[in-house]
């Protein structure tokens, strides 16, 4: 039997669903990938870093899928 695929948007719906009024939402510790930098989101540096991050994310996903721990790669977020 195949394990259910983890979908962060469904698992943490309160985080991924915006409401009319802001609210504080707390989560347990989670692992994530991040890039740091400054500049235009459409610039070459940003695009290169995002491409590298998604390549890594999908590489990890494929390894986890083979171990029956599949997940959906979440959408890109910005701070």
C-alpha cells in the first residue's frame, strides 16, 4: 500500500489560506529550503537561485517518493 502524499497547503491550511483579518498561527518546527539576497525578483541572480532551489526540492522529493514518503513541493513564498 502506498503512503499518502503530504500536501503542506492541505496539512497547514490555516497558514496557506489568507483571511480578512490577520491572525497569529503557530506551527511545530518544520524543515524548508530558503535563498537569501536582495534585488529585483525578475533579475538574473534571483532567477538562478530559485531555479537551483527548485532543482534541489524536486531532487529531495524524488528521493522521498522512492522511500514512500512523497510530498507536494509547496509554492514559492517571499518575505
